[in-house]
């Protein structure tokens, strides 16, 4: 009888060990690989700055972007035009009376105008992955200059600011 009991205990121990190994293996398979910036396998490289290996930013904004990054032409430029929510290029503002001049007849003209602006010796719009150096977001928040835009233009919403922040973190793609 000790042999039967020893065999049964031995089998139970072996079964317990196998169950533990399977559980740990399954737990390892289920766990998602995450990075600080999201899963790069689900993003299109179409809107990413630079070469392969540039890690895109997942915004957390209410709006989703193709490739994980907003683009200037589709997501930023419409706010800046004379008919946009912020009216930056309006003749009553930076399109005429106020300095610096911002001409926004086309997305490329507007982008080039923004990259030429300096605020306190730092670029208003920093191209490449250097969002901390750009003054655009802090200007819209009023943390580095007078808050923009001025009335009667609409204040940026939290989602608007999220879009700008994400776009800058993506390297300010056109």
C-alpha cells in the first residue's frame, strides 16, 4: 500500500507542477506588450516623422488619428485660418494688425509662417521630436506668453490642446 500511496502522491505532485507551469506560460502569453507610446504594430507609418524606429505617440485624445499622429493639414491648419475657430490668420489678428505675421492662405504657407516665429528665443513651432522646445502649446494655454487666441476667437478646448500636444510630440508632421 505505501507504494500505491507514494505513486499517487508522486503523480499529484507532478500534476500540480505541470499545472503551475501551464498557468505561468498562459499568463505570459496573455499579458500585453505595452510601451509608453502604445503598440507600434497597429500604427501606420504614413504620418510618422523620420525613419523607421521612430516611436509614435498614442494621444489619449477623444479623436483618433491615422497613424497615431495628427497632421498639420488635416487637424491643425483648420483652426488657424481666417474662418477657423481660433482665427489666427484673421486680418484683425496675426493676419494683419498683430505681430508676428501669420499668413495661412495654404497649409504649407501657414506651416512655414509658424516655424519662422520665435517666442523668447525659442521656436513657436519646433519640427522634429522636440515638443518641449515649441512655444505653440504653452501660448495656447497662456503659460509662457499671453494666452492665445484673443477674443472674439474661441478658446481652445481640452481636446484641442490634446490634439496640439500630440501633434507636437509626433514631431509636428505636415
